[in-house]
C-alpha cells in the first residue's frame, strides 16, 4: 500500500495565493512578520510589489487591509489564528465586519496541532469568536485540495472571510475527479445508517479512519465534511440526523462555540437528536509534538473511534 500524501494547509494557502495572483492583479497579501510561517513569503517572491509586511502589528494590519478593500483591491491579511482572531478581534469586528468590507483573513497555525509552541499559540477559540461577527464567512478546509479551493472561493465571494489553516501536514483526502467545493455546502464522504460523524479541518481524515474501524465492529457511520462553519449546511445536517438518529461532531477546536456548537444549534431547533461533541474540552493546550497532542486529546482516528463506539452503545 502506497504512503498517503500529506501537505500542510498553510502550504496550500501560499500556493493558492500565487495562482490567484497570476490571474488577478487586484489581489494584495498582507502579513505580520510571519511570512515564512504563514507561507505568504511564497507570494512575496513572485509579487513583491503586492506583498505588505506590517510587522508585529496585527491590529494595524487589519486596519490597513480594511482601507485597501475600500479601493477595490482584495486583501488577504495573514497571521497566526491566535493573533488574527484573538489580538485583532476588535479591528476585525469594527473595521471589517461592521462595514462588511471585502477582506480575507488567512489564519494559520490554528488548534493544538501547533504543537511545541504551546498553549499561548494553540488557538482553540477562533471559530467561536469569528462566528459572532455578523456576515463573517468561516472556512476550515480539511486538506490541500480543499484549502486551495477555499482560497479561490474566498476571493470570488464579496465580503469578509475567515480562512483557518494548520501547521501540521495532513493527508490529502479530496484528490478525486468528482470533488466539488461550494461555500456553505457540506460534503458526504461516506454513507452509513447507525451514526453520523460530522468533522471539520484535520479531523475529517480522523473521522474517516474511525469510520473504517467502526465498520469492522458492524457500525456503519456516515461521514460528513463541514468545511464551511458559517454559513453551515443546515439541510444536510438535518437530513443526516433523520437518517441515523445520532450525531457526533469532531473538531480541533473548543467544544464550545465551534463546529459542535453550530451543529447543536441547528439540530436543537430543527430536528433534535442525541449529539456528542469531540474536541478540546474547555481546557488550554500544552506544549508537545503535534501528533502526540492530537492523540492525547482524542482527535486521531483511534480516539474518535473509541468515543463514537461508546456513544453508539
């Protein structure tokens, strides 16, 4: 069996910006002294005149991006998720969200898979924060293919978009001819009748692994990839809940306010069923190798398998 190809979605972000930059002269990239880490340095090498390093001043960067957006240019403001959603929340809310400006926020290094950088940099709250901003679109791609498609879709959408990318290389799972990305539409990756596993980001591959293991135990799990957290695909979630009667959410984010919260909001209003949320359980992260942290917090295939099996029983 050949080894699964793995690529970090932050790499995909850099590559996608270059491709879009070749097609659209109105695309501008901003960074906050992290171009090497966010991979916007790749864009800078090709289009130095359209890359602005704002220094360690994320709040200023968002303000600059907002100003640029008023000229008809399309700015992609890039930094770590902790500094984008956390440090610059007020600027995103008031300078981008309130006037509904066409600013794209490329937030890399999200979640505990930041690894050795530790709890201060492992942002597990960013989706929750961004969900509260009216009119904000939130996309959390699962792999290289989806990340590139998401960046393109974000450019084409008129309005603010929060794009969430990871530091860790993750399996490429959407490399097939029938893959289609559409903002606000979930993707059914596997059919099943016993339970629905709804996952986002790097946890989508974990959900697929868990589904394979569950199948060996005679449990048929439906797997849905929700790449767009807001607006979320309510119709698909309700349909799945009706089919299986139980739903499990999996995310590399706090169980409060992220995918799990969004799914529970939909189902509690439209079709209540038992829901189990798998994620970071209201704790800070810790320093350690990314893969080991994912395992410790139960977000790998085996961890998801064990949680879903217990829930179904």
